[in-house]
C-alpha cells in the first residue's frame, strides 16, 4: 500500500473546516489532484475519516 495522508475529525465526525484543512495539507504535501479520496462514513452518512494516497492509487 502506498504512503497515505489520513485525517479524522476532532470529534466523531469531520467538519467542513477540518475537510478543508485535509485538502490544504494534501496539496502542500504534493498529493496529485487526480488521486481518489477514500472516506469512512458513520451509519448516519457523516464523514468520520478521509485518506488519500501520496502516489497514484492502483486499487
């Protein structure tokens, strides 16, 4: 598995500000913009965690 940037919310669910911070950090780390973002959702459909690979995701 390639190296990845993983981000979780301070509380149980990610806020819009936290998601924006994730994107900012991914861009600063040089993650290609076309790489897919994977998310873990709660049973209510809220985002709990997001992950993006530093290299192109072959999966």
